[in-house]
């Protein structure tokens, strides 16, 4: 049985392990970019269910405000372009996953290397990311899941991850380790998972907390062609 590699989390400053990483112009897109640079990296961030609709900062009665604009800002980097769609209310996960898969295919057709494409998803956005990964079916694409591995996915063949896989979960949250997802996926290249303990439950990912922002940006900066 394949096991996820557990790694320690560093929550201070972003540090890229002493490696030199090529820098790119940082851009944030709410829609698919009209101009693609084949030499740059592209990251798709998919938000949680509560943000679906017109309000970018909705409030959950238990977990507080989902700070979608601040999360997008925190995830920006000179190492990649960030694409963060604001999904419509009642978006069907499979339909949007197919859109992401189509977007990834278009990037590749425009010359972007598959290993320079990453998908990041939280909660419902993570479910969409998992589905998109199976539709894309590329061993080179990078997948990052945030509190996304729900028990209803166990034993369902459509919920599999392909490529380079990273996971972060909050120990006080109901969505825990993605080990079961790894166990039912047979096309994973690399695997890393960390847990954070903020006590904020699912709401830990509603905010741009360094506990998860820092490792995600480290992974994304290092992912892909050097």
C-alpha cells in the first residue's frame, strides 16, 4: 500500500529550500487569460461551496467570513499566474470539473508544459479538482487539495487523483487525511501531506492563514519544469 509522505510545516517566511526558481510576472485572472505565455506556470484555485454566487465574502454561522479576495491575493506569486474563478450559484461539480479539464487542455495546446500547470481546491473546490484530475488524466499535472477528502468519496472510482499530489488538512476539521484517496488512485507520481492545527475547523481555509498559504506557495513555486 502506498503511503503519503508526511512532512513538517514551516509557518514563517516563504522559503524555497535553497533552490533557485525562475521568476515570472505575477498575474491574477478571474477568467481564462486571453494571452498565454508558454514559458510560464499557471495555477487554478477553486474556492469552497459557500462562495458560489455573487458574494465574494459570505459568512458561515460557525466558521465566519470566507475571505475569497484576500485568499486570492495571498496565493499570488511571481513564480506563476493565478486563475481563480468565482463560480455561479448551484454549480454542478462535474460540469465545472470538465471546464477546468478543458482549460488545462487549452493551456497545453498553447504550449504550456503539463508539469507547469497546477490545480488547487478547497472543500467543494477540492471535489471539483479531484474530478478534474481524473478527466485530465495527466501524470505531469500538479494537484493540491485543502480539506477536500470527504468520506463520501471512499470506494467511488471517479474520485481518483492523477499526477503529483499534495494535501493539507486541519486536525479539528471533519475532512481529514487523503490517504484513502491515495489508496484508490493508481496513477500518483509524488505524494506529500501535512496537517495543521489552528482549532478553526473547516474555517481555517476561509482565511489566508500562513499555516496553509506558505506550504502551498512553496509547492507551487517548486512544481514543474526547472
